[in-house]
């Protein structure tokens, strides 16, 4: 998320209306995380507490061996008029294609 926060203005300049962060957490955790990171109104913090959205997207992973249960894979997506036009899913343990910089270059 820090990269998206740092690049929020550049993303908006490319036509991005909303930057959203969704995580398998509840709304209270997401709110606290947003306050801690000082996102203000630049990033919409969204909780996927039961991983229902992540599961519907086919992007869940099993983090049970780490005591985490069902989690979401790391990804970034671009949605235009309700249609996913880009979906950048990371390989396990990687942090390359879901970065703000990568998304910015792909716009």
C-alpha cells in the first residue's frame, strides 16, 4: 500500500478515479491500518473479512501453516466501468507485478 499512497497523484493523473486496498480483515482493522498509514481519502480501505470476494475471484490461498487461515493472494487490478481490464497476480513470495509502479507503467 505505501507505493500506491506515494503514487496516488500520478495514478489519478492517468485517469484512476479510486485507489482501493482490499484485505482479508474486518473493517475495523482496515480502518486502523488506513489511519496508521495516513491514507486519508486517497485510498479506500476495504475489508474482506470472510474472504468471500477473494474466493469469488479465485485468489485465495491457505495460510493455515502460518496460523493465518484463508487469505488472499497479493494482486493489483484495474477495473474500468465495472470490468476488470488488468489483473496482476503475484507468484507466491514475490512483490513485482502488483506494485504501484508496475500498475502505473501499465496504464
